[in-house]
C-alpha cells in the first residue's frame, strides 16, 4: 500500500452506519495521518485540513474479505456444474503455466474488483506451483500494494494431489490416467517448507499492512509431517494459519476414514488450532468442532456463494455464533464464486441462514452478517485496527450514495447494506485516509489496460493449457461419479436438504 500522505481530513455530514441503530445518523469523522481520531457532530479541523463534503452519503467501514484466492482472477467463468473436487481436478487447466506477470495480473483483477465493491482488505490463499517463490509472492503483494489494499497473503500448499488425498479415487482411475496424474505430483513437504521459509526471510511488505501467513490447503492433502512442520513454522515466526476445513462432505468423510476423527480435531492434534488459525468454509464441522474452535479462539470464515456454487452445503451460521465462534465472511476465489462482491456475500449469508429452518429464532440477523463482514473478518486476518469507524481505527471507509436506487427510501441502514446494496451505490472508497476510488473510478490502476492485458493472457494461457484441458475432460466423468458417490454416504451432521444423518 502506498504510504498515507500526512495531514488531516474531515469527513463532514455523512450518515455513519451503526449496527445499533435502525437508521444511521449524520455525523463527522476526523482523520489524522490515516487514522480516525474523532467521530461526532459539528467537528472542527485546522484551516489546512482537507474537507470532504459527504452530505447525501452513507459511510461504513471497508468490508473485509476473509477468504479469497488471487490466482483465481484469470479463471472466472470456466465451469458450471462443478463440485469442489471437479474444481480441484480442473486446477492445472485453469491455473497452469502462469508466468510471473500472470501472477500479478490475476491478483490485480481480484483486488480491483474488491475495492470497487467496497472491500478494503483480504485474506488471500495464493497457489503458486510447484513451490511458492520470493518473486511470485512479491508479485502478489505488489498487486495489492499498487491498488492500495491491505492483505494477508498465505501461500496455499500441499504435498498430496486430490487423487492421493481422497481414499479410493486414484484406484478408480484407469491405468493410463493414473500415469497422467502421477506427473502432477507435488514436491516433498520439506522442499515446500523450505520455500516458505525463504519467502518469509525476504518479506518486505509489513509496513504496507500486507502480512505473510501459511495455508496448508486442505488437511488430508497434507501429510502429518507437513502439518506438523507448518505448525512449527507458524509458532516459531508468529504466523497465522489458514486452511479449508470441512468445505465439502467428501472432505468430512475422508477425515473420518483417514484419521478416525474430524478434520478440525486432527488439526488440533497437529498443534494448528489456536487464536491465529482460520478454518475456511467449515460447512461440515459439528458442534464439538465449533466448540473446539471457540475454546481455542480460532475463526471460521463463511463463504456462502462458493458453498452454493460448488454444491458444498449450508454452513450453520446461527449455530456457530451461538456456540461463541468468531465468524468472518469471504467470497472465495473468482474461479469458483465467480465474483469478489462482499455485499453479495453478506446477502447470501443472511438468506442461507433463513432457509435452514422455518423458525426465525434460528436465523442470523442482518447485524450479525454485517459484523461478520467487518469485525469478524478483521479478527480472522489478525488486524485489530480495521473493521469499524471509531477513534483509533484506520480510516478504511466506503461512501455510498443515498441517491442511488438501492437507498430509495432509506429505511433501515444495516438491513439495506446487507439485503439491498450490491456495490452499485459505491461512490468513493478510502483506505488509510487516502482515496483509492473516487466518483466510482479506480484511481490506482488503469482498468482499460488491465482488460487488454487480461485478454492477452487468457488467449495465451488457453493455448498453453490445452493439454491440461484434455486431461481434465478425461478425468471429469470419473471424478464426477466417484466423489458424489462418496458424498452419498452418511455423516454425523446434515448440511444438505436431502441428507440423512448417519
């Protein structure tokens, strides 16, 4: 992130979103050197202060994407009726042969969309194959810094392919395909840990609020030695850890088959679950898992759009909150969601909670969905000074036009942020007191140039990955049969309408 220019800014006459009020009240916000100093009415500022007239606008803290994948920026719209496991099978096709410039470009696409839609910080689990590199992770950080966002960047790593990780899947492949997928094998876990250590040693982005973390992608895609190595590295260097845990029913059943316990319980045994641990999706966690997460101070990040898109089931948001778990919200990657719209994530979270029971007492409120997308995600990212408009917080602020049709009439502020706003009323976005979007225009990146570069990359990568597409087309019918067959088996919780409890 570009450094904040020193100075004082007074936002005057905005309505300030407050989850405790039905309708936001007008007020002023005084910002000094990128930090909110005072929130009140009729505030004064020195003569040299910059005055922002926000009459006719609603302001809310920047939304925070608790789970995304920057590498997905070049792969949106690639598949339709994909399960998670089909998406993983398609990964070499939709993400292969990336040059260094492609890695930055993909992230720029994702970051540009997020900030234009009111999101100011993100937790990015970035996949760089075969190993994370200093140059690759720097390119990802440069993309966020150039646009002006805060981020936590975690190399997404494993030492088992999906064919090795899911019991019986490799054996279900014909011999020829077994040989083909053998060529996709990942480096030994020791190499990957060493590569992550090398990236960490060269990390130079902390002053930009771009932090480094690690992401063992899915527990059973990692050997126990690898998981223990990740736990040791995190403890040694004070790093956060983020993993996909119980995203699909196939994952949940695999945990029982492989470990004799749930995936989260196994990760706890490996020493991974604690205050700096985040479990993404968490659809198939049971009550004991959620109590464990709450007791350890861990976070869960709900990705309702992706969970529906990939047919993974319904996360029990009301239950997780009742059991005391910190819950953030995310979009997941553009290769499976297929957008980065955190307003949509809030709306989906609210709606999905309301179709799981006819009793409104079992639903999540709009205030809870809003908190998940702000304070809940901030905690998952490990930031204590974002996610609210309050003294001492960084001035990450979104300005919505109350003259936009989404706000006509303005009856209930947080209700309309969650249920009516879709990003189209975003007028300005400020990060650290600096405007990165003004009058709906992104100030920090040329979108016309970005589009041209993306189309050129798409055309080149389509040609380079034609062989991987052919491999996917041969794998698809087998994965599409085997994994749903496995998911048809019983499990101790129900997350599909059609499921029987095992």
